[in-house]
C-alpha cells in the first residue's frame, strides 16, 4: 500500500530497523568520504582519541539512517524527495558493533500545491542501548492521493 500525504498524521511515530555497523563499513566509508584519523586509524583512535576507539563518521551515520528510512518507509511512500534538513545533530558516537534503529515522528504538515504536501519529521537514530546517536528535523514532500498530477 502506498503511503500518501493524507495517510500521515501529526504525532504519528514509526519505529524500525536493526542495522549492524561493521568495522569494515566504518573504515570504507571514512576512507572514501571523511578520512579523519579517529574514523580511519583504529590504533591511534584507541590510544589518543576522546572516544576511546574507532567511530563512524557522522555523515556515515546519516547515510545508515537514510538507508533504514528508505527500506522501511520511503520505499512504500509517494515521496517526492526532501526540501532540506532544518536541524542535524550527532549526539553520541557510533561504533563498530552497534546496532541502529530509527524512530520517526511527524511534527508538522501543510499542503503546498494541489498535488503535494510538506511533511516535517523528527528522525532519531538509536543504538542498541537506546541512546540517541543522531537527531534531525527534515522536510519531505509527499504526493497527495487525490492531487492534481501537474
């Protein structure tokens, strides 16, 4: 069943996911996109970083979050893409071996055009200890079920 703008209510919460973070993935992402030493040098990160070990890039955390959102919601939605992110915070480091899940809450809705509405959500990514590791507020466009197709 396709999820349209009309199917989402302010206050609605969805929770999903079980994404296991691997050391290989942390290193691969960081080496390619964010090669700061505490993301790519395990020994130095253990010896010198305030984190006490290797951690995932925040951008990697955001990417893993997006994967969970797409797999568990957007793949079934009449999503038209996002307009942006109002707020993005990395609250706690993500480490190899962590298992991530996501909680998405609808904060606001407004019809923008005859064929689409804007849905503002707060997405929180949590680790296996229910600690929030990422929080973001984003603006996503959804097609209206009965909207003009122009």
